[in-house]
C-alpha cells in the first residue's frame, strides 16, 4: 500500500475523485495558502487575494503573479515514475562500454 500525505483541505471530497487527484489538489491548495516571498521587500509576507493577485502585508505592494504561486510553477512528483527511472539507470561503466561498442 502506498503511503500518502494527508491534506486536510481535500477531506471535504471524501472517497470521491480518486487518491491521486486529491493529492494533486492538496499540493496546489497548500502552495497557494502559504506565505510567499515579496519580490519588492523580500519579506515572507505575501498572501493570495484572488486568482493571480497577491498582496504583501509588509510593504503593502499589490501585484500580479501566477494563479496559485507568486513565481514558481507547481510540479507534481510521481513517486512510481521516479522509482522506475532509478531502477533503469545504467552504471557509468556500462554506459562507456555501450558507447565503445557502438563506435566499433
């Protein structure tokens, strides 16, 4: 059984919509609700007002950004894909040997 991170905000959906969708939504909601760093005063005091509109509580700057984060894109980490990629990686010596064989 896969271990999952519990997101309190997605408990409202119950067992509907599937585990992965609820996990992804939980990551997005966690990112949008946390405090971000202000691009003007560099204080960790920026909160989301609405979609793409952000407000710094320290310097009172109001500016636009991404919908759920000020600057960065939210990337979902697929645990299954990472495990298979690690299993299929070749050792550096094996890669060199394959390159030599291809050159001959």
